[in-house]
C-alpha cells in the first residue's frame, strides 16, 4: 500500500517535532509547520534524507561547525536561515 501525500507530510511533520533532542525539535518542527507543504517533490525527498540523519550531525551542520553532505547543504542552509530569523539569532 502506498502512502498518500497527506500522510507523508503528516509523518514528516511529526518526525520533525519528535527528534530526540529538544534543540532539533525547536529547529525542525517550526520549519516543517511553516514550509513542508510548499516544498517540491525533490525538496521533500531531501528533507526526508535530512530526517534520517542523527541530531548531533544535524546540529553541527546547522550551526556551521562542520560541512553538511552536498545533497543536504542547500536545504540545511534554508532551515538554518529560518531558525535564525525565528529565534532572533544574529541581532
């Protein structure tokens, strides 16, 4: 049985809010709420790959401590900009 588009977005949104570390919940959850429905099919596939990564790596990539894999770099930059704007970082 194939997953519907609505079920996929719901699953991805839930996975964004229930990461394992509160820090990543607060970064990915609001991003998913705000942008998940607007992502293209390719971006959704990239976001799913991002969700498969562990939180420690994600946090290091988002904070710019280490370079992300090339396939995730553009979406991670978008997530990072969203989080910085939302949380008032860089003011």
